[in-house]
C-alpha cells in the first residue's frame, strides 16, 4: 500500500473564550482527532454545528481562523508535518498543494474581477501553469463541471452567473492548480436540490478525473454518502465514529451516528381546512424596480389558521419574492393580498400596527437577524414593549414564559447571541416572533443553515407551537424533506409561477408535472449509488425525448 497523502495524528485545536463578566480562558474545540487519507480518496466529515468539521478541514492547510490555534498534534501532507513549516512554505502549500472550496461562493469571489482572473490566479502565482495554459485548463474544468459556454463563461463577473454555476466555478478554481488535496466545506448546503445534484455530480466526476484527494465537510449525511469513501462522525470536537461509507450508513455503531441516520422522523398528518383563509394571495404579479421582467406572474394561494403552507421551488423561482410582497416590502404591479379579513396595503409603511403585529417573519440567517450587542431578554422584550407596552416585571415575566415555550432555560435571558448555538439563535428568533402574538408567521428557509438534528428539533418546536397557539405558517424552503415533515398544503413555484398547488397528499402523489417530478427525484436518498441512479435515469429520459 502507498503511504497516505494526508496523515493527521492527535490533532488538538483551541481558542480563547471571553465570557461577559469573567476572565478570558482557553478552551479546547478539537480533542485529539486522528485520521489518514490516501490520494484519490474522499473522506467525509459530518456532525452538528460546532462539531469542529471546518476547523479540522482548515487545519489540513495549517490554518486556524478567527483566533483559533492549533495547539497540538501533527498534520502530515506529502510526507512532511506542515505544522512545522515556515510561513513561506505554507504560502506555497495553500493554493498549490492544498486548496479550499467554501460554502458561499458568492461571498468568496471578488465582485470586481472577472471569473477567469480569479480561477487561474493560484495556478499562475504558484508557477503551476503559464497564464495561457492556466486559462486552457480553466476552460477544460468549466466543461468538465458542466458549466454553460465554457469558452466564454470566464469573461463574466460573479453576479452574472447563478449560484449553482458560481459554486462550480469555485470548484474549478480549487482544481485549476492541480492540487493534491481539496477541502470542500459545505459546497452544496445553500443550493436548491436540483442544482445540488448537478454540483455533486460535477464534483464527483472532477475528483475521479483528476485523482485528487478530498475532505468533504457537510452536515447532510445523505449528501456525503454520495461522494465519500469513508466517513468520520464528529461531535463537540471529538471523533464519535469512523468507518467506510457503507458501514456508517447501513450499520452505524454509536448512538449519535444512529440518530443522524434516522433524523427527520417527524410524522405530521395533513390537516384539512376548517375555516376561511387567514391569508389569500390573489393574482399577484410583481417586478423589481428598474426591471421589465415579472418575477411573480399571477400567483394565487390560500393559507388557513393553524395550518402550514409550504412554498417550494429552486433558487430564483419567486419564493422569497412572494414573501416580500406579502410583507409589503415589494408592492405588486397587480393583484391583492387579504389577511385576517382585511385587504393589506401594498406598502409596509402604510400598514396598521395590527397588520405589523399579526404577520411576523423568521429569517434564514439567525446570526444577522439579531443585534449582537443586545441580550436575549432585550431581543425578545422589544416587541412586548412596542406592541403591548409591557415594562419592568410584567415584561420579564412574559419573556420567561416565551423562553419556556421555546424550551430554553432561565439562564439564557442575559446571554448575547454570540454565546448561543445556531439552533438556540433560531429559537430566540421564534420567541421574538411569538412575542407579538401573531396570527401568521412567514418562515423563510429557517432550517436550511442548521444541521439535521438541530433542524429536526426546530421543526418539532414549530409544530408544537402551532398546536398551542393556532398560528399559521407560510414555510418557504427548497428542502422537500422538510415539506413532507410539516406541510398541510404545498405550492410548487417555477420561474415566478405556481405550477402545482393543493393539499400535501395531492401534490406529492402522481401523476406529476415535469418540474415537480424533477424536484421530488432530486431529494437526496440515504443509500449508496443514489446519485448515479438519478443521473442515469435523467440520461435515459433525455435520450427518450
């Protein structure tokens, strides 16, 4: 057997914590992790948020971000311990021998430079290729990754391609210098399911064609099962289980791994409408200012009290735009919205306080939806004071009741957002929405940034709150597994139109229209070979047409 390309032994990583009112102290975030990776193989790193996945991935480049320090152990790449390398040697390693693909391509690319300039930069700077040869390799990778117009797409700026295309461009950027190892850090998490399949297959094909080794970081076990040879399960910086992909998926040994495999066990029975709609969207057409293209075209849906309407579709289908129209952030060019038996004015600024209070919203990114300088108590207490005039002891009592509703202990009232996990932050955002005593809440991708176990807990919490508060949810998502778990009715959107709409049992039952069939077939299945089966099926359908 050949020597491993990457050998990590007893890796320890730490940081300094600065708790309010206490002295700074050192904490350990990765506890003695070890593994090996051969050339041409893929190791999946999976676990909940804060498990140390990305921290370990970056350690393969001898890098620690945000004050994180590698405090012990060894990281061997190509026969040398890179933790002992000097800065000049590390500069040659990063972008040359080891490259990195981040979760958000949109945040990683420079918007002022053309894509080609950025894709070839590392290859040219590390003297791997001349500029001409680097550009030729980039075009080859664009074609290999299934990008449209591979000869010319590099002349575009990042904002001129879709999210899925930009993610593939980032994969091309990482592969262009012919590295020995690529670290894929959640490369498909922010993508809709149809785009995710294309990117996953492109990544898998590129790995096979180039023989590069890869660390694939994700919280989605069904996704990592399609690309990995082995999987390491992490929790709170420690390795819980390590094994072949087949063993981890089909015969997990540890309880935590078993929980990951069996997640999304919610059995929500569809409820029939029992009252007039709390919300009626009637023939809404809308476009953004300064454009001549309708992003919503004659959209009509109803939502009943105590029920959940899921709005599903790929990126750009109009899901979040519909939410902007309902909330008054984007006035429609035609049509109207009725809420609680009154017609909503098109503009948010002209709506009544009752309109604002009774229609609340929970956002996808809890991190940016809360003021980092305010405590949990202040965040939840603001709507109590604004809408109901509560102050002092009465306000604190109600805050405590809301914290109990979201299953968070009393001690959280004085914490800041930075002291909370991703799931805890989202629970605080739910409590803030509930503080207004709304009749309806718009949930915009509220679980897409969370790991499966935490997301499962948030969905169960929302369903329990719906039973006790009779609140209606408009649930915007591209995750069909979430839809199956919580929805009573579903509207499938495509290119600004509702292409399928009705009770969940009807929408998810054949016969399907072409687009709904594509969406449902794109939901990752937790079995080996699923990705290849889907691609082969699509090839056969395409050949038949």
